[in-house]
C-alpha cells in the first residue's frame, strides 16, 4: 500500500492510544444511552472550518451537517433525495435538538463562486444548481456594497447568506412550529478564519456581534 494516507493512519493510531482511551467512558455512555446532542450545526464542507474544534465541543455535543456554502435549501417535499433536509428533520423531529446553528465563514469558496462565470458541465452540474441558494445574498450584497472593494463585498455576502439560510430553515413545518412554540432556537454564526473569532447575528439590531462577549 502506498503511503498517501500515512498521516491519517498515524493520527488514528494516536487517537486510539490517547483520545479514545481518555473518552472511553463517555463513548460507552453515548452508546448505552444514545445520542442527545445539544445543537444541530450546519456548516461549510471547507476543510479549514472545524466545527468541533472552534466550539470546543465533545463527542455527542453537536449533530453536524456540512455542505458547500453552509446552505439550507427551502422545504421542498418532492421525489428527489435531500441530504441536508433529511439531516435537519432527523435532528429537529427525532433527536429534538433545542438549537440550530448555521455557521458561515470567511474566505468561503462557495460564496466566491457566486461572482464567477462558471460554465456548466456534467462534472459540476450539482454544484452550480446548489449555488442558487446563495443568489439572494449576492443580490443584496451587490446593492449594498457596489462601491466597496471585492473583499468587503465577499465578506458581507458570506454573512448575509447565513441570515438567508435561517429564513430557509423556517420554511420547514416542524421548525416553524417549534420556533413558534419556543422550544427551538435558530442562530446565525460567522467564523472568521483569519482571527479565529466567531460572531453571531443579533436580530434585534441586525448586526453581527462577537460571540465571546455574549
Ligand atoms: Zn465555505
């Protein structure tokens, strides 16, 4: 066997010796009692965004869905396969999480792709369709930031897109019902890869504010 994955093999060995041993009791408890995660975390697939690391969460804490751009497709009960929607339903209806975090991030390739002319081919057809879910954010950003630099517009698009994804979450009947009942809470977060800071969206002031000062 070649050694392209040698670093992962070594990493797994260390995991077994150190971290698995350290958390063995917790893993056992999570198997016996089943999972009861605190929150559903919807994040970008970007390899530089690591939900467990940036939230300091332990096994069993977060039910995680990751996709390109941390997008949420609106409720659409058709005959297609909807991976993100099914994970959302499972987390909210079966596991009954109390919180959903949609976390965007800086330097997001999906958001940057919204501003590029990409020719559709059989090799990117699903990606181009998926990027439709960022178009509303792009439209608003282009109006609000038309005289600003490209970087500022991208950062704004990344942030405002998270707020649109929260709107899309509310199109799911089970989510709308639980939010209205006061048993489910939705959070828009934004992770800045340069500083390592997370900001949250304050829907009273329509601003992103530092999570650490909350
Ligand atoms: Zn991203």
